[in-house]
C-alpha cells in the first residue's frame, strides 16, 4: 500500500473513517466492560475541546509552552495530594499506566545503582496479579522478575514475598487494587517490610488512584494504600481511567524530588543541542496534558464523589445479582468498581461465550478462570438486562455441560489452567492439538471456551508464547486488497 497519489476532501476522509468504525464495540450502550471510561456527554465534549485547544503544542520543551508546564505541575500536585502526599511528593505526567510503571522501575533501578553499587543483577519481587507492565519493565530494563503466588483471597502473600527477597532485590510491588479481581494487596504490611529491609516499594494505583480516595470518602472500607503509608517510595495513577481524562494521561509519583530526579534523562553531546526529557516519550502531546487538567478542574472533588457513588452502587447491584446466581460468584473481596466473576461448577468461559452471543464485551481471565468487569456510569441503566442475560447464559451453559460431559475436551476445560487467546488462533491450535501435543479432538472447536480448555492443556507454555508472537505479527501485517476501501 502507498500513500494515495491524490488526497481526498475532509468530508470524504471522515466518511471513510466513520464507515471503518461500523463494527467497533458500541461502548456508549453500556455493553462494553473494559477499555473505555466514560463520564457523560458534557464531560466528553469538554475533554475534546481542551485536547483540541492544545492539539499542536508539545510538552517536550516546557519553557516554550509555559501553559503546559503549569497544567502538568498542577495535575501532578493535585494527584500527589489526592494520594496522601506531602509537599515533597512529586512526579511527572506520562502517556499511561505502562509508561508510569516503566519509569518507576527504571528509577528504582537507577537509585539502586547509585546507592547499592554492589548489586550487579537487580531483581524485583512482584505478586502474580500485578499488571504485565512490570514484566515489560523487567524485559526492557534487565531487571530479573520474581513473581510470587497469591493467597487464597487473591491478594499478595507477604510471607512468600519476604522469603523471595534476596540481597539483589531492588523493588517490591503492591497493587491498589490489582486489576484482575479488584482486590487490595496488603500495602501496610508491604510498607513495614519495605522499611525493615530498606527496599523500594511501588504501589500501582493505576486503576485505583482516581477511584479509591473517593470510595473511601464515601464511607466504604478501604485499607491504607497511599503515601500516608511510610514505606511507599513511588506510585502510579492513571487519569485516563477513573479520572475520566482523554487517553494518554497518567501520573508517576515519588516520595521525594531527589528520587524523581533519577527518572530524568539528559544527554549533553548531541549536535542538536542539550537534550533533556523527563520520561520515555520524546514529543509529548499537549492535548493529553491539557485534557487531564481540564478533567480534574471540571469534575472537582464533588464531581468525582458523585460519579463514584453512582458507579459503586451499580457495582454492588451487579455483584449482588451475580452472587445470587447459582454457580457464579464474585471472586475475592473487591474494594471498588472493578471485579471478576468466577465459577466453581461451571465453565465460566462458556458463560462468556453465551454473553458474547448476546452482545456483551467481557474480558476473559485466567488463574483463576474468570470474566472481568470495569464498571462505569453507562452500566447503571443496564444492570437488569445484564443479569437477565447472565442467568440465561448460565442456564444454557449448564445444559451444554451436561450434554457433553463425556467430551474429553470439555472435561479438560473444567480442570485445566487456561489461557486467553483471540479466536483467530483456532486453526493453528487445532492443528497443533491434532499433531499430538494436545488432547484428541473431534473436529475444530466451535466455541472459544473449548479452545481455551485446549490451550490450557498444552504441555508447553512456550508454545503459547510463540503462537501469540505469531498472532501479533499477523495482526500488524500490511493491509490486503480486501481491507483497502478502494
Ligand atoms: C491499566 C493498568 C495498568 C496499565 O495502564 P495503561 O494505561 O494501560 O498502560 C497498570 N496497572 C493497573 C493496575 C492497571 O489497571
């Protein structure tokens, strides 16, 4: 494909783009339980205006755009205050939770290199439920990842973490809350351990940073998790999640300015001049910074409290309805508005398939097998419809499970630890299974639940890794003729 030799009119381009999105998920209808955070049309319109006002400005050089410097400084300060920080706590804005986490890991590593130079092979101890951004950071920055198993309630196990510490440990991580089940790691205990052993503790509040403080203020129980806990060295909080900002906005915070300094990158020898950049990104979109500032000032504490009250009540109604369905249960003890649905005697992925057929978008999770919900205001009106469909999905799954109880593949679904993969891999996996490395199959699986079961029973997780790499390669392949809109 090449750039068209002759360009189109704005009307033509926009019409094509609109048509291209015809099959995208319709998140405004409350059918989608991930990826989009939405606080209503007025807020959305403001965010778009704010983003557009600073569409062309670049946060890379703040001396050229003092407005952006001010917006960023204020966003960081407001976030630090929200998360129990004193005047010393500070940080930077980043493009998202992943960049915030990358920065925290890099900064902890730099700090260790300066203060504990005897460490040649740094390690970090991270509970299994923590976000893969930590694995990405380990991969990028050459820090050895030590994953620790969770307790039965799906929270971090401090005793196991304690035993996993070595003289090379430079960083421990706790999530507030962890994304998969919305449960809180015991930050206070981790903080005590961090102080005792003099190890950096990062609290990942990417999803909780703009939710938990308001949940707590509304009177729901929230254990300590922020800078008021003395052993916390750094935190991450995404404004583009429950801060309802435009995408591309997160904050990474440090206990002191001296710690933050270790995040910055400076190169003085470039022919283009002395180059200084606070985070991974070079060019930093002014729009994302401006829209984050607009969001905080538009909602204010009262606005966030009102939205959180509504989403918490919606979450509770959903959870009560789910727990009332025989065979389903909300996993662990979620504190806020994200949680997972599990099942003991049912194939939860088959329930997920039935929900997909009914137009719901729910992420599949593993270890334990579950479906995931990120609750927003758009879900308030759909609670009853959702629960009705869920009851029906469970009924149909039970019938199907009973019918196929002798089917070897379904059995393996029930007992295996399963892996979540996109449908497109079906063909390849089927042939892999048929080639003898998986269970025998009677033809290609018709439902994704069976597919996940088959994947779970593959003897070698390395096969899955390579399959996913293959899949990503195909996903990012050049467009074919059939995709172009000629
Ligand atoms: C979303 C999330 C992240 C990663 O944030 P991105 O903005 O997707 O990069 C990290 N940790 C937790 C707990 C999250 O929920």
